[in-house]
């Protein structure tokens, strides 16, 4: 009798987890992983949004700094002032078209990357995407592209290695915080007040 009880005790110790216990454990782990994943995604989005806000402010400040240092608005020759007046009543803000925006950004990026002294703005952190990829990209319901670009430093490294596209084949902007899709900033300028303002793209999830 005593021997039988010892055998039963050993059998219980060797039994391990039941199927139910394993399923419960897996379910608990799945819930925990979901919580961790959601929290991590939220942190990443907030981090990207803060970065994009810093890029927006840097661009707005950089354009104003350029004017203060040279006496005219970028690109070279004061074209920002000319563009803003196209079909815009005096004293009203004028938004740059995509073509005007691209020309302005290419000029600023190239100038800052090649600056021998202190550039008017720090261009690290901006996103670069090929014009062809942007034009062929699918659009979301707000008309924004659904393609991703690359960090400008990655593009610069490729260019210096001899296998990257030239600046006139690129568009520069930022990656939205939600899906990391490329976005152009929106730039508006008031020629009467000399006030320049940089805004995020239109639509949901544009920051």
C-alpha cells in the first residue's frame, strides 16, 4: 500500500502541464504580447510625430534664415516671393504648387549638404523619395502617396558611392508617423507681410 502511494506521488510529479493549462498560458502570453505591441506602436508614432514637428519648424526657420542672410527668398533669386504672387490677391497667403515646392526643397537640401560653414538648417532627418516612385504610387483617400522613402543621409551615402539618383530626380519631405509614408510639407507665403509658414500635408494621419 505504501509503495503504491509513493508511485502515485511520483507519477503526479512527472505529469507536467495539462492541455488546458498550456492553452491558458498561451492565451495569457498572447494578451501580454498584444498589450506590449500596442504600447510600442504608440511610442513609435509619438516619436515620429515629434521628429516631424521638429523638421517642420526647422524648414520654416531655415527659409526665414536664408532670407535674413542673403536679402532674398530661396531659391536663388527670390523665386518664393514671385511664386506666391501667382494668381493670389495682394496681402493673401499663397501656397506653393508641388513643382515649386520640389524646386525649393532641392535647392535648400543641396545648398545645406554642400555648405562649407554653418548651413541655414540641419537637413538630417528629412526623407527622400524618387520622383518616379512618387508619381506612380497609389494615393489614399486624401490624395496623399502611399509609398515610403529613405532617410536623406542614406540617399547621400548612395550618391557619394556613385549609385544614387541626382537631386533633380528626388523629392524631399517627411515620413508620416502612422505608416511611414512619404509626405510633402505645404509652404505658404504672404508677399506683403513677408511671412512664411510651413504646414503638414492635408488629410488624416499626415503628421
